[in-house]
């Protein structure tokens, strides 16, 4: 499928670059519908890859790149079913999204995340599969999972460990704090900072530059410098599932979902 | 260089908030609830936080804003990092 327009995302090829656009209100929360469409995208990649030299992932929504996993769906799906069935559902979801993330991570094209606004949790993890992150100056990153009794589950920790120093990873993970684009560039996460609203344009200019290179050479270079931490990724699923079964997580998710205050429930 | 006074910090926050969210400056008072007076939600508060960090050249972890909804307390949190 050369182009596709779904409920949560769309893709097309523009000037030799695959552009994957996220457009699921409110802020591209990643639930089962988004996962299905990401799987559709992953399945379409082999033919798409033949006709392209780069991939850009971006959001068309003002609020940001992605607020991460759909916690409301995660909570609601677990209601009315026994614990074992809920856990099987979570594990299945994680295994499926890991398959998509791993496919994107290993894609033999140069991949760019053009991010702005909220880039949290699973959205941050989606950006982390890309080779290069170009961020609007108003982008904000966060792994809030520990604040709800969980760890990031879409491959975030192994990829952060791959890309950043361990002290930085501990800070981001163990405090659960959000941080701005200046900090993100300072720690080596963000490649280029764009003015407000300019991240996609700069990502396209970067993709255009990449298009001047021999495609096979670029793919070989990428494979050489970017190992995929498969064993740690599998381990992450196990740790997440182990933590998910505890009552404290359900309680945290309940408070988050039922909170009607101006600020989200995050301890 | 000496840190600015808390009054100066508060004034800069109110000016920035009024300008960015298109609210008349005179409607913003130190003890006003910024969610209500600016008409913003939790995502827009992150936007405000990022602008304040850039303006004051500081890092302010979002957990320091948990439960904070008035400009004066916000100014105190920022002042502690100047």
C-alpha cells in the first residue's frame, strides 16, 4: 500500500520519503486501534522501503507528538475480567507493539522522528526507535510510568540505555520528570532543534540530504552503529507484566482515569 | 550576578503568561488560579512550564508543580532555582 489514511495514522511517500503522520485525538494515545494501524504500516514497509530513502514520523495534532499508551483503554480493558486474562491481554499487546517497534528500529532506511509538544511514555518510545530526533523547541519528553507503578513497556529502557549514558537514564526513569528540548539536546537525545512549528520542515530537509547518499551504504552504516537490544527488550516485557499484576498499579491507573482535576493524577 | 527579587520573578511570569495566552495583564493577579484565569488544561500547563524554563534558563521538574495552581507559588518554585 503506497498510501493509507486510517483512523489514527496515515502514510504516504513524498519526494522519496515515507511520511507517517499520527492524527489520533486527543494526543495520539497508543491503544489497540493505533496498534492495529501501526501493524498495517509495518506490513506495508517492504514495498514502501523499495521506493524510499527515509522515513519521517510526525504528528499533525497541536497537542504534541504522542502522550503515550492509552491508559484509559489499558485500565478499562482489565475491568470485568479475571487477573490472568487481563495479564494475557497486556502481554499480547506488548509483544505486538514490540514487533512493530523492532521492525521500525531495524528498518534499512534512515528514520527521523519530528516531534513537538508532548512526547511522553509510549510516544517517547516511538521516537526512540528512530535514528534521528528533530524536535520543536516546545517539545517535552517524559517517562512517567514509574509514577503509576510501572516501567515503560514499548522498548523505552533498552533503547535509552543504548543511546544515552546510564546516569541520565536513571534520572529520567527514576524521577519520572518531564524535560525540555534544551535538556534533550544536551544529553544527546535530540539531534536538531527547530523553531515552533518547523520540525517537520527541517526533518524533510534532512531526509532530502539523506536521499543524496547511496541507499545500500546508508543501510550498512546504520546496521553497523545501531544494534537492536533484543534480549533486553524481551526482559522489559517480563518486568512490565510482573509489575502490572500488582493491585497498586490498578489503583494508580484508576486514579489517573477517574481524576477530573485540571492536572492529571501523577504522584 | 544577584538573583532577581521574587516580585520581579512574579512580574515576569505574569507578563509572559498574559502575552502568550492572550489574556489582559491586569486580569492576572499573584494569587489567581492560572488554570482558570488563563483557561488552560494540563497539556497547556506543560507549554507554560517550557516557556518559563526557557525564559528563566532553568529546569523545573513538573512534579514541583503538582498541586500548584497560583502564580505566587509558581514564582516561589522558580525563584528557588535562580
